[in-house]
C-alpha cells in the first residue's frame, strides 16, 4: 500500500470507532486555541486585503466567517486559515515543524458548516487532519523545513483529511484527496525572510487546497497514489529521500493531537525558549533591564534563519526578531499583542537593550531540534555578575503545558476586544460541548 492508501484505510476505520474522551478533550483544546488565534488575526493587513480581494465570494455560500458573514466553503477556508496564522499565536506540533491548527480547523469548520455536520463529526475531522498531516511532516523531516514553510505544505494534508472525513469519502476517494493535495503543497520560507505580510497566506491556501482536493476526490477525480514516495514524488522533490515505511505505524494508538504546543507569547515560536529563559533569570535574580550590560542567546539554527531581524522596521519584522522579542520581554515583562503597537515598537528602552543582545548558534541546543526547542541564556550585569540558564523547553510545550484554564484565558484575552466578554464565554461553552453536541461552535 502507498502512504495515502494507508491513511485512507485508517480513516474509514476511524470513522466507525468511538473517539476516546482524552483525544476529544485535546481536540477541544486545539479548537479553543484556534479561536484565540483567529480574532486578532482578522485585524491584520494581510487578512483585510484578502477579504477585499475575495468580495465576490462573500455574502453568499453555505459557510460563514466567525463574525457571521456568509462565504463560499473555499473562501471561508482561505480567509480563516490565513487569519488563524496571521497574529502568530497558533498551535504547533514540534516534531513536524508545523502549525497544524490554522489550516486544518479552518477547513474542517468551513466544510462542516456547508455539509451540516455535527459537533462530534467536526471534532473527529479535526483529529484526523492533525494525525495524518503531522505524520507526513515528521517523515519529511528537517531537510524539508530548510526551504519550505511546513504550515503551507503539510497544512494542505491536514485540511484535505479533515474535509474528506466530513464529506464521508470512502477509502479510495480519501486516498485520492490526499494525493491531489500533495500536488497543491507550497510555501517557501524565503517568502517571509524580509517581508512577512503574506506569510499567513500559506496557511490559508493550504486550507483552501485541502478543501478543493477533497471536493474533487468526492466528484471522482483520481491521481497517482504513490505521489508521496514515488521517484518523482513529494519526498524526493521536497526532502532528502525520506522513509515512508512506518508512516502509519502508530495511527490510532499514539495521538499527536495530545502533544501539541500552545503559544504562551505572541510572535515567532522559535524565540520563546530565549524569552522564557531570560524572564526566568530576571525573576530569580531581581535585576532590571537597565542593569543589563549584555545578553548572550545560544539558539538552534532555525531561530537564526526565521527570526533574523536585528533592527525590525515594522510589526511583521518584530514578530520575527529574536532581539526585539527578548528585549521587550525584559523591559515590559511579557510579549503580548501590545508589543507590536507603534509606541512599543519604538520604545527607546527596548531599542537600547536590543543593542546589547547577541544571538548565536549553540550546537547542543541545535542538535536537540526539532524534538526540543531550547535556548541557552547568559546575562551579564553591569555589576559584573554573569547569570546563565539552559531553558530546554518553552512554556506551552508538552513538557510545560498550558492548562485548560490557561487556554481559556488566552481565548478571553484575544477574543474579548473583538466580540465582547459575554460572546467569548458563550463560545468557550459551545466548544467544551462539541464532543456531545449537534451544534458547531
């Protein structure tokens, strides 16, 4: 069997198997986090341009955006997949180097609305999208991540699997949906090395691509099923001869959705261990940002590649600046949405501290990537003391997980300014009832 046939067979069996309570609970946590991410994302320039551009696909159709506006299924997936990634607060699965929620849940919600699916059907589709796409990402490995943005490439598989589940595709059609999605995968890291405005489109296009792939397969479209492992397939073209032999070995027994990372700061997650380590030293030793003579950050290579902006010119660059995010944490105590407002971006104390921060590759930290996302932090104070700490994980990683209450607080913080406190609490209630409710969020 090819890899996509393995997934197709699993999916048809999974549809007949009760969703374990623990897995359903983790899926609900993922949905809460997705909603927390999408509301601030709706107000970003990229999403505003996208909504304007897709005007002919809005105010009609069977899907609807989170604020109630009607949309065609594919437009809803594209807009909301983009919005859920735009503010840089969405979930991730470390081993796949991938933010699965943005595209997977956007596609699942749009198709569920269009198909009249129930809450449990929606949750099951979300789980299936996570399980399949993260496994493909793990196999593609670090060689793929060197050039490709996995949220754009692997996201198409998460969206396709979720959509195929809700469209109730049989084993053959499900495999073809994934194979069709493979030809749609895209998203270059170079696209956000200098200007990151269009980066969230990778997630949105992945959501749209997955929906389209599943719709085409439902209509009878077929393609080569060895598209992942074939000699001219995805693995050969976009990785380094990956091994697909065990891609489905733990399906149904080891649920990746139970080991997600949920962001505890706003911005590029590659910076988070450095932020956590710097704040830990500050809390332990009680120094002020003005007391700092120098900060040395030992990080893994993708931190240097993806968050390279030493002197960010705007909010997009600041979200991908190791120097800015660590400095603003030490000056202001946290990195929230307010960190990317104009007054904060030009804060003279933050800018001064940035000049005293240095980031460099730490071979030991880099060797642990992608399974661990650490940083080595050394702070030299003006009184001559040198304080150091190895921060092996980020708060929000499986080793230091956010609690249910933490996730609820995140949604309340990020959605209340947009929809109000009462609506945010009602949304939380509906999400926690998804496992047993006929209603969607």
